[in-house]
């Protein structure tokens, strides 16, 4: 998603419904009405269990919509959705409307386990609608809509784990996936194991 050739110019800190100026050098055709994700690099990510390098974590700050034609290599845009303050120098990526998911009658079975790779701002989370990042992706067989149960740390006495939450994937990359928390009864932290929920219907995207 990273493209340093695209970025926000002008004011240092901007938010919802503010006008911004953007530079897009990596493609010729940018039209009024085109939307871009505004994002920034947060930090490098290493697997909490293996220490393996998983690249960089990026945070989406909002969505900008092009409102004016190109003048002196700069487009005018307006922030139409804000998750956090955007800043001058934030990068841009083309926005794609998520395809709605629908359940199929066919049950799917996957022998798939992994771990929570990272949580936003490196905090433990517990609330529904929070976001987590997984260490499994498309190359491992993860699809949008897949659900996982989150397991606790092993009990020091028995070694047993218990189910403490459920998450559902909505973005899938080659080696990672982003999921939102559907249910939790305890805090969820990076390094916690996740197991594919095999009693779910097969997921798909609408045509």
C-alpha cells in the first residue's frame, strides 16, 4: 500500500471536512471524485512468538476525495472520513469500496491456526469493534469473512487454554490479515493464538 510519491501537502494537521492538497505522481489519470486512503507508517513489526520480521505497520487516518483539477502538480481534495488526525506528509493509496460479505450454506473447514501479530498502538484490547492484525494471510488460505476464536495464554498449572474472543477478517494481504473483534470476555494481546472457527458458513463476496 505504501507509495511515497503520493502525499498530503499544506496544513500540518487536518481532520474531517477540511480541504487538503495532494500530490499524485505515480499515475497519470486522477479524476474529480476519486478517493484515497490517507495513511502513515507506525513502526516495524516483528512476530511476537518467533521474532520474524513482518515488515511495517501502517495506520489509516482517513479518506480524501479529489474535488479540484490538477494545478501545478497538485490536486485539491477534501477529507470525507476521519479516523485520526492526518498530517502533512501522510501517504496515499487508492481507496476501494469493501465488497459486502454474505454467508453460504456450504460449511467450510480449514486447519488454520495463527497468532495476533499486533494490536493498534501496541495496547491490549477488549472491546468489540476493535481491530487486530493476524500473522496469516492469503498465502495461508485466509479469506475475507473468515472467523477465528482467540485463545488465552496457557494456564500455568494445567497448560490449558480457554476461548476468550472471536474475530472476523475483513482485509487480507499475502502474509497478514486485518480483523475486527466480534466478541471478547477478556483482554486480547499480541501473541495470543487464534484458531479458525470451523462451524462457520463459507464466506464470499457479492457479485
